[in-house]
C-alpha cells in the first residue's frame, strides 16, 4: 500500500465499476448487432 489502508479495496471497486460500465455498453452494441442479422 502507498500509505492508504483502503488502496486495494479502492482499486477493486474501480475495477468493478469499469466492468459494469463496459458490460452495459457492449451488451447494447451486441444486441444491436444481433438485431441486424
């Protein structure tokens, strides 16, 4: 840690947020591509 006790938890929280955002974005794109076929 770099002096912050919650450094690891904060990193994992941001990682989770990024995963959720990318899932939302790519699921919409994926649904649109499936609809075109």
